[in-house]
């Protein structure tokens, strides 16, 4: 059974949250399969809502819907009525005369008496006359604003309160009127600000009750906004994680594809080793050259060991350098700096060079044959005794730096037999072609020994 990933569960939760806030969207075509699945479980799906005739209603009612979502029913909620122009000229900064101020104060007093009797319409009319005389008095605008508020004309009350606060931002009555109007409009933050400032200057018990109500609604709205912001953050975080997961999956697919491509491209290659000695026109091609292993081997040069059509075959074998060679010294044969260096000619004699064959030093594929060969040398008593002779040891050591001297030493009464015995052991009783020195080298060595013997015999005859 497949388990949903965290990203998929986040996507499901986002869909459920969206449908909880907007259940009418369940009837969209995108959720057809979801509706069918819910119906198969026996769920009751409400019918789709009627399509509104007026466009833009949802956009205009968004703020109200949010408030209703977090607010309790409010019987004092209202809307602003249209406000007509009262033809009162704007204050131009001219100070009224004492007579004008006295006449305006009389009208203001009469309006207050009428308002006390509940006749707010006449009180508003008298305040209008007074404002035409002294339009720069903030208290007159604030007093008429309070009368408009009593008459349930919040639009006119708000307009007069704003005019009063333009003249005097600290007018307490104007702050109370504007704060009360904003409270009835559901503008809790604005109402909280105005009413708090008014209470800080002049405390009023009636306004305090309104202020507590406004504070509660403000806190509710702030909590709602905080939850909404947190939900938005979670949605964004889920989208970010989903995108990161998609990127990781894409990267993983690319890496897997690259690995498959590399495997397919590598399947056609011939897996070779370190190289070997391919046949050719002659010499030992191949960079540092010669036999792999050690520092040297048979380096290629101007000619190397000419090898006819074949050359010395490479592969896993070859003449390994390194730990082996002649015992009794730090070097080995042909490891170290030496090896059989090729030159302009190579070993003379024979059809030429190292003939191809099964390849390498007898005894197996490389290092294992050399090891068994050296072990057999150590076990030979004659060789071990001969190595104790300083002269023999010195001449054998010379072979490290000049292996070609082996041909010259074949006629040496002490060293010659040792070299032949080593060659015999190296051949292991097989045909001369399997000699590590090749057919040409063996023939050359034999010819050298024979020539030396014939010369010695001729000397005796003379």
C-alpha cells in the first residue's frame, strides 16, 4: 500500500482549508471526482449557490465578510449616508470681530438648549448659522457633529468631526464623535485610536464602555489577521517545500540518467589494463615505455628491440619490475632505474627482438611467475654459494646498471655458468622461445659462449 508523502498531505490539507472557507467552490469542474467520491461515501453535498447578478459584489464585501467571520452580530453597525453641501465657506484665517463672536456664542447657546430638549434638527440649524459667522472655531464644528450623531446621521457627523480636528487635532468632543462613528462602521483600529486619545484627555464613563467593546473587537480582528497570516505563511512554506522536493526529484532523475548514459557508453569499451606492448613496426611504444611496473621496464626509444611484425605482446603479463630480480642486492632485475634499455639495435642475433608468444616471464601472468622463479634461485645451493664470492657478487651487481654486459660475461668462468643456469631455470625446461631473453637473446648468448670456447680452443692449438 502506497503511503502519501508529506508534500502530498500538505496539498490535501490546503484543498480542504480552501473548501472550508469557500464551500461554493466544491461545485467547480476541477472537484468533480472529489464530489463523486464523497457521494459514494454517502456524504450529502449541498446544491450550488445561485450566481449573483451584480459583478464585483464579492470584492466589495470582502472586508465585511472577514469581520463577520470573527465578529459577533452588532446591532449598532451602520453605513454612511450621503452628505449634502452646507454652503459654509472654508476658514480663510480671518479672525472674527468681537461682535461676530458674541452673536455666534448666542446661537450656540440656543442650540444647546434645543438639544437638551431633544430638538436636534433645530439645534443643527442654529449651529449652522453660528458656523457661517465663525468657521474657524473647532468647538462649533465638534458640537454640531455630536448633534448629527444623535440624529443618526453618521456621515454628516464624521464630516464635521474631521473639520474640527483639522483645526484642532486635540479636540476631545470631535475625537469622541469620530471614534464612535468608526466603531459603528466596524473600523476597530481607527475607533480604538480616537477613543483612547479622548479618554486620555477627558475621561467619560459612557465612552469607556464603548472603548472596552472596541478593544475586544480589535483584539478579535488582530487574532484573525494573525491566523490568516500564519495560514498564508504555512501555505507558502508548503509550496516552497513542494518545489524543493520537485527540484530534488528532478536532480535525482538527472543523476540517474547520467549514470545510465555512462554505463551504456562504457559497455562498448574494451576494458584494458595498464597497456602492454602492442605489436607494430618495431620498438616498444607506450609513453614511459617498456615493461609495466617499477620505474623503468623496457623503455621505447629510437629502435628498441626490433620485433618484426609482432613486437612484444602486452596484456596482463610482461616482464614485471620491482621486488624481483637478482637476489643479494637492493635493486632487483630489472626493477629500479634500469631494465633492458632499448637502443639503436637491441640484442643482436636471431630473427630479431622479442618474438611474440604466450608472453611475459615464464611462470604465469606477471608477478606470480617472477616470485616462484626467484624462490627457486634462493633454493639453489650452487647459486647461493657463488653469490658469497665478492667478485661474482660485484659482476652480478654490474648487470643492474648494464644488463647488456650479460653477453660479455657468458665467457667468464665464474659468472658465465651462473647466467646460463639462471637462463635454464628461467626457461624451466621448455623450448628456447620461452626464455625471458627471447629466442634471439638465447641464440646470441649461445653463439657468444660458443665463439668464446672456439677462440679458447684455437689458442690451445696455437
